[in-house]
C-alpha cells in the first residue's frame, strides 16, 4: 500500500487523499526525508557507506527515523538551546 511518494525529478511529493491525523503527519515527514535526501545529495552518501543491496532499505530507515524522531529532536533542541519563538515560526 503506497500512501506517499516523492519524485526527485520534479521535486514533488504525492500523498494519498485519505490521510488523516498523526498518520498523515508521519507520512509527510517521511516523504520530506526523501526530499531532503534528494536535494542535499545524501543518496550518494548512502551509496558510499553501504552495500548496493541495502541502498533502498537504508534510505527508508533514514526517512522513518526522521518521521519517528524528527519532531522530538527539534523539541529537545529548542529546550536545550532556548531557540526564540520567532525562529521556531520561521522553521515550522
């Protein structure tokens, strides 16, 4: 079941129409993870660091990590560094 996909050629994220709530948020974060990998050349790093048969699994692991822990990492960073509210709005 595909609920989202990212096209690196058109730099477009496609999402299923029926996504809602926390699941939608997780899928969006996961797909943004793919977009970041494409945009910043991180796939080349994956290809350099692991065997070819693991490339897709590693990319999916990274995007799941972003979806599962990205928001918490940002919250902890704000708490520790006291990021000003205006910066939070700019990044959000």
